[in-house]
């Protein structure tokens, strides 16, 4: 998760545009974030700190061949 401060005029839908992974239903993402932060999406205020989930890529490690740094 990352903490984001809601900008002036910002909404959870705006945050969804930036932070929701591609292909994720935005309404579900907004509902999850609202529930996770115990906030009413319609009553969010500028300056509110909101914890939002972020997708990360898994790190894949490959063994080195002998003689390679």
C-alpha cells in the first residue's frame, strides 16, 4: 500500500484512475479503498490521507552461470 493525500477537488475515482491496476473494475477498487480507510467516498475532503493498494511486479531471480558476475 501507499499513502496518498487527496488533492483539492480530488475524488477516490481520480485516485482509481492513477492507482488501480489495468483491467480492475474501478467501482470495486473505489469501494475497497473506501472500506479499507473507513471513509465515505462521497464525503472525502482535500488533504485526507488515503491508503491505496498498489500492484507490484514480482521479482524473479535467475541463477548465474559459472563464470558470470
